[in-house]
C-alpha cells in the first residue's frame, strides 16, 4: 500500500513524516493556494523533508492539451520524481497520451466515475484518483466507484493504480483499502484521526499509573 498526505502544509508533513510510513505527498492548486507559497518553493521544501525516494504530485492548470503538456514539462524540471496530475477530461486525455510518450508519469485527477478513469489509464496514466467523499456528496457511492474502478483496471489496465482521494473519515479510507485500492492520499485531519482513540489513551494512562504505584518511577529495571 502507498500512503500519501494530501496537503501543501510543510509543518504538518514534517510532523507526520517523523513516524508515518509515507510514500509521499499529493498537492493540488487549492492546497497550494491555501498555503500562500509558490508551487516551486513548496515542492522544493517538501522534497527536502521527505527525501529523494518519495513521490510528489503536482497539478497542471492549463485548459488545453498543449498547455497541460507544457506545464507538465516545466513541473518535471523542478522535481525529477514528480508525478503530474492531469484532469480527466477530453483535453486531459490527450495530454496524458502525449506525456506518456515523453516518459512523464501522470495521475488522472478529478475522477467522479469509473469509465472516464479507465480511459485515462488506457491513455497511459500511472494513477487515477477517484474523489470518494465528493462522489458521496453528489448522491453516489464513492466506495462503489472505487470497487468498480479497481475491477476495471485489473481487467483492462493493470499498469495503473487507484489512488483514492477526498476523504472525510477513516472509515472511508478503510473501505477503499478493503475494496482493493493500492494507494490512498489523506487530508491531514483524517490521517490524525486514524490514531486518535480515547480507549488507547486510557489504556496507556492505566499502564503508567500502575507502574508508578508499584515502582515509583518510569524506569525499566
């Protein structure tokens, strides 16, 4: 499983990367804009934090295939291990095909249904990112979409991975992994919720209390 953080918040990445087995970080234009720092410097700082083997994802802003390809090449000049996020639309599919021929790794983003994602995979995308919670918000089922997409890729485009995105709860993440998704990207707040448990906190407090009562200090002897 590949575990990513979906954020441009360097402080949050530094905090979680110290203990979490992160494969890298995904960003999008809204996340970068919220951080208020230029994309180039944001990617450079994230790379310094995560190390040379991590994967970073950044998205093109162009509206045409030509603009997307040009921006993708610019992004790859900034970071050699970058995966370029391209929207799954008609112009995006053309850009993915051209970038595949250029050896640029891509992720088909803004996926709301399985069939467009399959087209992106067949065009050459390395990842496709279904928006789980946003599909739910539109009256669909994000988990069903992930399940169907995973089956489609196994049958017709096994080179491509589902990188499930847009989560509001840890339960959604679990359901996607059980559906076979091999990569997920989590907002920081959802990632932190995974390890938040009053029961665990109470158990640890009880262990400490019992040890102190017996031995007077937190020393292993």
